[in-house]
C-alpha cells in the first residue's frame, strides 16, 4: 500500500460527539525524505531545479489561485493562520492542515494530519440548549456559548448535512438519500408553524432560505433540518450550510491544537482559519458550491476531490516506507527517457506526462478521473509534479457505489480512446477516499475489469491511506493561498514565482439552457441546449447568447423549429414599427432557464428560477417593460460554479424602434454628409487644378507675346512657380506684369495667332534692373522676377 501522507502512525477509534482522534506521530511537520529521481534526471529538463532566490517572497508576495473565490487582501490577512482541510464526503471525515505562511520563503512546509471526526453534529436535549441554538442562528450568541450549552458527546444528531447542500426541495435528492433520513412531509406551512408532532429530534423538510416562510416552488426554497431539543419549544429551522459550518468549526478547533495561537486572548480565533474542502464530481455544481462557500465564511478553497487525492498520493513517503506510486512513476520516466535518447540523440527537451486513473468512492457515489502529471519539481517535495492535466471525469450517485466500479472503468477506457487516442496508457490506478478494507474490495473489482481491457491489463493499482484526500486538500489549499511556490522564467527572461501545482480541470457537470416563448407554460419548453458539456476545459466562458424580441416573435409565429437562416429571414418580418405589438408580446412571454446536469445521461436540474431577460422594471410600481434585445453571458468555474450577467442597453421595443429609425437616418445623413464633404474637396481640388493650368498657360502666352525668345519664353517651371506664388492674388501678378512690360495681360484666345516681333539683338533688357522708385525696389527684393 502506498503511504501518501507525511504523518506516520495509525489512528485510534473515532470519538463521540464529533471529537477528533489525533495521529500518534508527533513529528508530522518534519520534512519528509523525497524519493530519488530517475538516474537520468540530470538530463531531463526541469528535474535539476532552481534554488529559491532571496527575492522569492517579493516575487510571489501576491501570488494566489485566481480560480478560487479569494482576494489578495484576504489571503494576506489569513497568512498567519493554518489552512484546515476537511474530507467532508468521506464516511468518517479526516482533517489535515497546512501550516501558516513562513517568513522564510526558502523553508519547505509540509501538511499535517490532524485526525478524523464524525460527519454529524450532536446537540444536547434541553431547553437551554435550544435557546442557545436559536440565539446562535440569529447571531446573538457566539460559537463558544454554543459549545458550552448545546454541543455535546451525545443527544440529537444532525446527520450528514453536506448531502443536502444547495438542494431546493427534498424530492430533488436521489431516493436512496431520502430513505436514509427522517423526512417531514408536512411542508405546506412555514418552518416555525405549529406542528402536530412535538417529539424531540431532527427531521428533514422543505423550507425556505429565511427559515420562516412557506416554500413556494422558487429559488428561495431550501431543504432544512427541523431541530427540536425540547418538547415545549417550537422546532428550529437549520440550513444544511449552517450545520456544515458547525462541522467545520469543530475541525478548526481541533486543528488549532496543532499550531500556536496568534492571539492567546481570542477564544474563537480558530473560527478565522481558512478551510479547504474537496468535492466529488457530482457535487461540483452551482448550488452545492455556493452553499459550501457560505458555510466556509467566504474564505474557503473548494477543489475537486480527485485532485486532492492525487496531490496527497504524490507526497513523498517516509524514510522506511517509500511511496510506491512515485517509484512507479520514476520507473516509467526512466524507460521513456531512454527511448527519447535513442530517438533524439541530438538532445532535444524531454517531456512526458504520466497518466493516472483515479477511482474514489463515498457512501453515496463513485467517481473516476483520468489525469496526466508532468513538470517534475525535485526542489519542491510537497509538490513534486507541477502540472495536473485532467482529461476526463466520470461520476455517479449510487446507493451501492462499489457495484459501479466495472461500469465506470470501462466507460473511462472508451472515453480516453475517443478524446485522447494519442495519450499513452495509464501508469497506474489509484484508489482513494475509503478505508483499507474497502479499497481492497475496489482493487479486486478493478483487476477483474482490467483483464477485459487489452492495453490496461498489466497496469498496477495503488491504494492510498484514508487521510490521503484531506492531506492533498491541505496541499492544494496552501498552493491556492500562495504558500507553496516555485520559480520559473517569464517571457522577458526574468525569474518569476508561480503556483507549485497548476491544475487544468475539466467540467465534471454539464450546463445548458432551455427556453419558453409562451410565458412559461409547462409543456412549451424547448429541449436543453448544451452550453458547457462534460469534460470541457474550465474555467470556461463567457459564452454569449444573443436574445432578440423579433426572433422570439418569429418562433412564436412559426410554431415549429427554424434553422438559423430561416429564423433570420422570419425575424425581419417583425422588425420596424408594424411589428412592435408582436415583439412586445413575445418579449414579455419569453423565459429562459439555466440547467445543470450532475451525472452523464442524468436529469437536468434547475439553476435558480426561470428568468425573463427581455423585460425590465420601470416606474414606481415596477411594471414590466419589453426589451428589444439583450445578451446573456454564462461562465463556468473550475468547481462548477456558474456566473451569469445580462449585457446590453435593454431599450424598450418602442425605444429601440425609434432608435433604429434614428440610427438609419443618421446613417444615411452621415453618408450624404461624407459625400458632400469629401466630394467638395474633390471638386475644389479639380477646379483649382484647372485654374492653375489655365493661368500657367496664360502667363506663358504673355511672355511669348511681350518678350519672345527670352529666358522667360517657354519656361514652364518658372511660370508655374509664379502662378503658385501669387495664388489668391492673381490680379496683383497681372498688374505688375502690365506695369513692367507696358502691355495688358490678355486671355490666351485674345492674342493674334501669328505676330511679327522685331528683336534688337543689341538692345537686351536687363530684367534684374529695377526702374521703380526706392520703395518698389525694396519690394522687388522679396518678389520673384517677372
């Protein structure tokens, strides 16, 4: 069995009342011995490592995982506390922690195993206990008072609240989960109404988010626990996320015993510890993640359970107990490197991604994940491999998950053949999240199914310790908070810090939309259009859906499915002022529902209420107004959290029609103005060019007439210069010529065709000599010769 944790020793039996049994090893924080890399590691790029420079802290001071719901300020304020990881979905949740951020950036920190606990909350049966619980729920009493007065080693139990996280109504949960709880079917009245049964205990019922009003079938509905600790008191409504908060608070309290307090006078300091919670694939949906983030107080790190298991499985073993999984990776890398050397003797970079297939079970389901690991980092023993690239994830909710092992492994085999045919076969199977006995049963089932798969028949299977998921979640939590970093070279050639593990997730759930054009009539919903399918690389989006009132009107009128081309043609018939009534009606009746599919081929579950994106509220009475068009943007996070937004001006149909008409007028007026503007310049340029040529010819004709055979006669360059020089003042030019030569400047056609000119060769006029008075002589110095 592979030892995939840093803390040695076994665990004692579970204590009562949610108590945590501690690991026997007192040296869990000691740096583990890293396994030796392959003999050829010196020639493998990235395996030599780079020592952390003194400026590592400065380079990575604000380094956080942007896919998590964390801010830089929040991470900085929490750096003095440990990160508590809780494997909430295990039969007996294990707890681990990642130490506070060290002031020395070169110090290597390792996760610490805290112990295991029960997945329920035990409450005392007394009137005082119920009063304190009520005050705690209303924020008038703190957690310390709740521990003293209400929580105890025995009493009424709130069982497995994580199974109801985000569930809106009881009947939305699988039947086998409903059968494991006491369900209150009387959900027609609000939670604090008089009840026929007054016995002490806990029941699951339909309720609302505020715990007081009656469920109405909308997104405000929630599954609640009705808790009665005293027969003389009314039952209290406890949300599943509130119960999960108590479980996480218990884990934080026990983790606080492993680290020194920052403020010894603060009794509830442990409640500020950030937490990391791994979720199985079927729980990576919007409703569950949103509720879990509320339970963590907004500082939680949510990771996929398979990734936490892989991070824990790849931690180095102890000195006398090497990690068999890492030894297997080293063996395969050595073989691949030798093959690479033979095929590329010139020494090209060696890159290899080892493929693992992880199989994990909980009491309610099974998941199978295919992951490629690469980028060996020997200098970072906590994160020996920097890249986790998920190829596929298959998960199912099932009352007997071990019976699904064969089916899930076969589906994964077929899926990898389809989506990654070029990938090498898996290096090994890894089982996780179960006790040793349970893992042995799963391994035997995997071995049976491998015998029927030719290329996987000889792939070894590795078991992990039960706390592997919690330890790996602690590592990923430390990575998300920037406490585990490595150095790389940026595009500018300078070193920069990066997250020690870069996880490339795929969507374990699918997201789609369906539409209704008839005011939400039940049997008029369109089939689901898939937006983000299973195994889509996440984070993904935003995906933009353009919604137009004219298209809605066209679909209502057609009463059948239309192709995109036909829809565009039909929508044009409803544009303009004549189509305003139809477009307004269609926009007001349009509904859109976002849905999510937790399992392949499973049911589509609503995400929130159906929305009317083509309407807006106006006026004091908030009446609905139809909008012409809007764009819906959908984005999917790494753990299934959805974000949506409506983008656009959201003009009313009438306003949009006027705006469109005005826009058209502005368009044509703009074109006309442009034609006139640029056309005017063209006409002006043409006229000026004609006038310029005419005056040049006129001047040349004048010189030919008054001074034939002179230097001025036929000098087109000088003539063009003079015309250009006297542009805008041609009369002055003609007047000066007439004054100088004594003859008027005529038009070209006014000169006689042939004229005898007697030239006196001895009498040459000096054109440079001025006959004007002193004032004109001074003026002639700045004027060209005529």
